[in-house]
């Protein structure tokens, strides 16, 4: 019969240990014949370390980002998964987020308080439907991850930004996000997320230009003229989103953030500038969530260009 040390060595080279980056649960250890006393011996010998009451790390060094994610999920119920921005980052989203890890569990699950981990209980979370089917740390599917990230963040701008970034980085389509939002139920800032996704998809831009007219009235400079024809420095016909008496404004939608569009937008702007255009640029996000700032800049632009 193998000793506990021999079984522990076999465990370190096991396939499921490799798959979980050397982060396992006590229950998994018991299933291969390593009980509480053997775990305690390995920890006291300085070979292993513990994360809470359920999770065992099969080394005693600092945890990698991947190991921290495994520990966060394994520390909760067996149906838990990374959620929100943590799951989106695990899918490959390049997005700076707080150090806390987000984990999603079904409503009614027992939640184990864990330092550095925020556990969200959701009545709409169905593990068999919403968990990503691939390998790696259990996590929600990318479309649900992004919608949850946008709903859970503290700022409207970051909520809109994570939607744009996920599409920009080609991790998910606008259509998939729209479907995920429809299935999400009554979540925080649902209306704003729907408007932003409509803009990303390309269907809400004209409505933003109409809404922009109201901002001109609130700034005291009147309604602008929409889609005004201009000629740039090379004589090419261009169209300005909105024209006030002394300056113009462009409403840059989320699609303007995509790399394929970036240079075309800049080239167009430069040609109009060379031809004498006075054009302010505002993002659709700013028009929706920073109205007072936009109104202030419109008012000050009118005063500056009127001279």
C-alpha cells in the first residue's frame, strides 16, 4: 500500500491537478485517498497551503492569477463560476479592473465569505446553460459575463466601456450581447445598456443626433441643423452630424472605437479641419451619461467661436 507521501506525489502529477493548476478541494483529495490528517501533515511540512476551509494548494508559494481564480470558484458551491469582469478577463478581455474576483452562484446557494472575492447569487443563473463549455476555470459564457460586468460596475461610463471593448476586441458580437441582455431580467442600468448596444450595432446613432438637439436648447444656443453637407480640403463631399451657427459637432458612436474605423474617422476630421471646420466631438456615452459636461462645452464653444 502506498504511503500518504507517495499518494501525494501521484496527486501532483495527476491530470485533474494539472487541469486545475494545482488547486483542489478537500473532497477531491478524499476521493483519491488523501484525508484530513494527510492534508494537515503536508501543510505542516510546508509542502502545501490552504485557501479557506475547502481549498488546498499543492504548493506553498504565491498564487498565480489562474490559481487565484480556481481558488475563488472551488471555495464556493460546485455549480459556481467566475462571473462578470473576472469571467470576461478569463475569456481574454483586456480590461483593467479592481483586484476583487467575481463569482456567480445560483440563488439559494450557501455563500462562503472569502477575502478578495465578491460572490453574486442570481436567480437567472443556470449552470448547465450559462457556464462556458470549454476548459479552464469554470466561468460564465462571454456574453453573460460582459452583461453582468456592465451591470455590476459602479460607473455608467465603465459599463458602456466594457460593452464596447468586448466587441472591439472581437470576443463577442453585438447581437449576442443584445440576446444576453434580453435574458438577463431586471438588472441595473438595463435601459442604458440597451441603448449602448443599439449604438454598437449601428441602429441608434441617428436617434443620438436627434437627442443632441435637445442639448443645444439646454445650452441656450438653439437646435442644430442635422446632416449638413460640406466639402473637405480635397473637394470631397462630407456630412456633418450637427451644425450650430458658429461651430459643428460630431456624435461619435461606439463603432468609431473599432480599429478598422479609427483612421478613416481621423482622416475625415483632418480634411475638414484643413478646410476650416470648427468641429467638436462627443461620444454617445458622454451624451447619455455626462449631459451637463456636454452642455457646458457647447455653451463655451458658442461663446468662443462667436467672437
